[in-house]
C-alpha cells in the first residue's frame, strides 16, 4: 500500500497534520489537495484537539503547486479543477474551528506560502525563505495570495513579493508580520507545539468563538460565522430544548426566553 500523502495524528490536545511528499518538497497536486482536505476534516472532528499544527515532511514546508500537475491543463480545467478546488481546501484550513499554526522548517513559496497564510499563526526557522514568485513563470498567485495575504499583512508587503519578486528570510518576514515567531534551525516544531499547548490551556469555546469573530472582522467570513455564533448561543438556551421536546411530543412549545 502506498504511503499516505497527508496524515493526521493526535498528541494530547494538539493535532498534527503532516504533508508527506518530501521528494517534491511537499508540492501540491490534486491528490495532495484531496488528502489535505480529508485530514482537515479529521482534525476538526477529533475529540479533545484544541490546536492544529501543519507541517511538511523533509526539508521543505511546501513548494506550492506542482507545476507538472497543472501545466498541461486546459484553461477551463485549470480554473475549476486547480484554482477553485485549491481555494476550497485552503478555505477549509482557514475556517477550521481550532487555532492553527504553520510549522515552517523549510521554505514556503507560492502556494506553500498561501497555505501557511491560511493558518492563524506561523513559526519559521531563521533560514526559511518566503515569497510569491509566480509572476516569474507567467502566472499569478491563485490560492488567495493576493486576497487573504493582503488582508492579513497589508498590500505593500504582498506587492513586494508578488510584483517585486522579493524573497523574504524569516527574520524580515517577522518584522513585516508575515511570520509570528522565528527559531533556530530544527526548533520550529518544538516552538510551535509549546505555543499550541499554551493556547490549548485557554477556554476552548471562548477561543473558537474569538477566532470566528476575528474572521468576521478580517473579512474571512461573515454570513457563515454569524450564523454559527448565533446558533451556538441558541443551542445553550432552554428555548431550544423546549422547542425540540414540543416537536417530538407534537405539542405547542412553551418558550421561556431562558
């Protein structure tokens, strides 16, 4: 049986999603995207998991989209099968209920940086390079590099990478807010895990609600987040129980606004 391309595992309150295509520096193709989506679904449903780490196996975090996977696609397939499906998977990561930390022990370029940007936090080793080099081969960032990244880090920082072709080392990326913490080589995972364990000590429902509210303010979510917050509140009330009990008994509910 072939080795899984993406795995999920639990370590106490920490969930760990690992990209496992080291021979390609964890470059993403359709199979990888499908496996990542499945791993994120597993992480969200995992009981007791309060923080999720995303890391890459081997020397790279993620080299972005595998050029060989999309270069021969028709324009229509490129738009739907590649760009739109990639967006769906990256949005799934951004909207995970738990806080997420990207562990950058290797370079994060193009789609790899977009993947890291979809996480709440980024911990990078000092040697790591980050950037959006897509225009050098005649394409543009397609998985929210010009959208989510601009909202999170500002337009000028993204201009420097996407238009100016600048590749940032982790310390400079930290100064610009693209990276949250910088460690020496070989220490990113330990730092991210320790940080995740600190986050996991906080109230889980409050943390998840705060993440949703920040997403609304940032423009990441609006309608879905508003409904999720309102529904969660209603689920804690006596009115919900009264309504469900009355429905089961085929009676008129006696609401008490409690």
